[in-house]
C-alpha cells in the first residue's frame, strides 16, 4: 500500500504546556486516522509529553543555535524539500514564524495552518513582534481555541479562513465518573503554575475577606502546578501567614495525575487574569467537576451554555468570597446537577473525535 503524503506539525518542544499536550494529541489522532505525520521541535531537552506520542509519528529535531532561530528555518526548509508535505500546522507564534519564513523560500505548493494558542492580551506590542505577527498572513487557515479570540482574529485576518477549534481533552479525563463524595469535604482546586498573572493573590485576598465577613469555616483550596518563586509569590505567602490561612490555600506543586485530583475536587477555581482557552477548565468539565471562573475570554459563554458553575469578577475578591460561601451551602441534589451539566457540556465540545475532524479537514483541503 502506497504511503500517504506526509503532514508536518511544528512546535517548540514536548514540555509540560497545554499547547504541547494538544499537538501530541492531534499527532496521535492523525496517525490513528491513517495519516503520515511528522513533527518538528527545536528544544529537544523538554520531553514531558514525548512519552505520550505515538511511535508512528516521525520526530525531527532542530537545534536553535541563537535567538533569531535561523538554524530552525534552514532545518524546516530542508524538510519541506525532502518530504514534499501536503500541509503543515504550527502551534504558537514563534514556531509558526519559522515555518512561515521557510515557506517563502519553498517554490512548491503547501497549505499552512497557524494555531493561535496565546491570549492576545499577552502578545508583545513592539515593532518587531508586530512584523513577525504579520507573517501569519501567508497561512491559508488560522485557528484559535477560544471563541472570543476567533472573532477578534477574523477582524485581523479578514481574507483568511479563521476557525474556532476547542482543545481536545484526553480520554482519562472523560473516564473519571462523577464523584458525589466530593461534596463531603468540599475541597476547591486550582490547576496552574504560579506566575503572577495566574492570580494567586486574588485567591488569598478572597480568603482573607471570607474570614472577615463570614462565620462559617474558611474553605480549603489546593493549588496544583509548578511553583515559580517571585516577589509577589513571597508577599502572598507572608499574607497567608499573617492571617493564619496557610492551611486554606496550599500550594501542592505539580501533579502527574490531574484526572484523579479533579475527581476528588468539589469545584475548580480559575482565577487567571489572561487566557486564550484554559485546558484546566475543559479538564474539570470533562471529569464532571463544576467550576468557578473569572470573567475573561470564553468563560461567560461556557457557563451560560453549560450551567456548570459560577462567574466572578477578577477585580473584586469579595465576589469570590461570596461565591465560596454560597458554594458551601449547595446541597447534594444541586451539586449532582452541576456535575452532570459539566460532564455533558464537555462530552459535546471537548471530545478528541470532533476536534480531530476539524483539523483533518483543514489539513486535507
């Protein structure tokens, strides 16, 4: 049987980020659908998700020898001529730029797709960054994992095929059954690393206000994710100590088993100031875990369509305090309904099969 013309995927590395996990899921799904898939990375030392990659995916490694990354561009150009890919998909701004630049020196036809994974609010605003972003105009397709950002991108790339494609959640999250016992301990969970924009200060301030304003015991919130020390993180640690709340906001570090962390969680809190589309929110919904979401990006739309949680104003910690207090009063019937709503919404929107169909269509058109 003749081998199919290959498809090329491009990303920076196989590290622990959400974009990296998504591209591994897509690569695996394409292979299982019968596609011949290659993937290029240029930071091979980051390997977190590599173990999950199907061994039929061909991995190419470039060495980024300097900040400009011309060595990556030359590697890509060589691959384009050697394998004559029918299409290529790049995740993230910089990997896409390298692919787009290489394509300018490639005389044959290839369909390029750029997948925007970063909050537009976090994009650099310097002249060079703006010029680099303009290069996405050489792509035929532009995707975003955010409903709101997809609409914004349509205004920027008016002549391109801009498509909303949500994140696909791995099956282990859907395999988790709704856990009615989570209501007994009512442990709230955050899944994020601790850079300041993930907004751990907001959580701490909400707990302080809770302690001041309500008579009921202060809830416990477990924060899972890589602990990145910063001046602000140290300030918040001191703040928690001053108010005797170190047992109420506990930074537990990264976990290798987030599905089971969510299984035992009462609700997920997502306090981040910026986000394109949160993997942790989709993961929580897939496990049947209700959510408390900050008022950014797609969160209001998700909560309106799913009826699986609550929206809070990220400028007002007291709103989270009140929401936590209300959540502690939810009875088992109300909680079960929230869990079922979460599971149903995730099944309808974040299953790999429906997401992969959209990518397969773009990469084969």
